[in-house]
C-alpha cells in the first residue's frame, strides 16, 4: 500500500462504526484508504458520495482526509 503522505496524491481514510477491524480512530474503525491526485479538488463529502453511490460502500461511512 502506498504511503499516505506524498507529494503526488491525497489520501482519504474511510471509517465505519461497528465493523470488526483492527485500527481504531476516535471510536471509529478504519476500513479503507482511497487515493486521489494531489491536484484534484475533491472534497471529503464528494469522496464519500462516490464511495457510497458508485462503489457500493455502506452509507454510514465517514471519510476524512489523511494527515
């Protein structure tokens, strides 16, 4: 998996409450990380909408840009 910090891409972490995953962040469990180009102007909400509407993710997901 690529590093979340890069000069070439932006990473967004995907969280879902109540899933048996190993990484916990603020009471949520990280289920995935998705990447977009560094210059993409996409927002966290647009990433979430794409994952739910196009990729079939659970509508309860929360998306946060990785730091």
